[in-house]
C-alpha cells in the first residue's frame, strides 16, 4: 500500500524514538519479548521476513509525525537486518502485515482508537491486542480493505503467521504450526539444559558400552593366548 506526500527540498529528520518507554511494567515487557523472539525463531530461515519490536513505522514520506511503534510487527517481503526505524518508502512501500499490542494499565481508550485507525488505514492485515491482566485477546483481520473483528480468538490460527492462539488455563498460549508452544527465555534455557543432560547421559551410556566391548575383547584375546600356550588351537574348539 503506497502513501506519499509532497515535501520541500529540505531534508526531513525522522526520529528513531518517540520518547516513550518500551513497556510500562514487567508483565507487558515479558509478553512483548516472548512474542517477538518466538516469531524470530519461526522465521529464522526465511531471509525475507522482518520481525521487530517497538520500532517506529513511518508510512508516508514527508510526514515525520505520522508514525506508530507497534509492540511487535512482522513484515513479509523485506530482508532481515538492523534499522533505526521502518520508513516504508525505503522498504519497497511494503507495510507491516501483522501487528501485536500488549496492553498495560496506562493505555487509554482514545490512544487505542488512534492506533487502530492508523493500522486500519495503512494496510495492516492482522492486528492483535492482548490484555495480560484480564487474559483477554482481541483480533482483527483485513477483509475488503478494512480490519474486521475476529469473532472467536480461542483456537484462531493466524493466516500470515500460521500460529494458533489458545486462551485457557488462566493465560494466553501461542503454538507454532508444528504444535510447539511459544516459550520464554527461561523455559527455552531449561529445555536446552534438559537436552544437554539427555545427550550427556546417552554419551555416557555409549562410552560405557564401548568400554565393556573393549574389556570383553581383551578377555577373549587373553583366553586365546592361554590356550595357545597349552597347545590348543582356539579356532578348533
């Protein structure tokens, strides 16, 4: 979706920060990081999928105040890499297709309405808002050039991301297409530790088996040598 305005010749500076904190509390921050990093893992081998957290998105060249910083955004069709901000006109005019917002007590209704209008106007295909305090997930999907609410989010599968949302057991759970659940860094590190322990145990068992085989071989060689001393051919026994 292409948007452009006429600008004077003077260079326009597009700030890389809006001066607002990334998160208002630890719970909001944890969810932002968990969703962003798990999406990074999903698309790690796809060079043309860009995932970012709290990155300012400028959709229109020449307008430095028209911007939003989604908690998490995913852009299909753009290369990975570091950016100070996402200036759409320098990114083949490809807008972010998927956006996440994690609510905090500081969010206001008017602010959220402006965000929705922005994402609706500038081409976001999927917009998800999660309230970790009330365990409430709301989503919108673009239909006929506008975002329309998704009636049932429990069990919903994102068309773009392929992930499934489950709102149960007093929390939100997100699953990859292969059924693996989104995990925090602590959970991922715990699984890695378990995997290392399992690998070490398997290696130890393999080493013990080799040691037993070598010991058995030495006993057999000693027996053959003893029989040979006695004038007995072990192969004829």
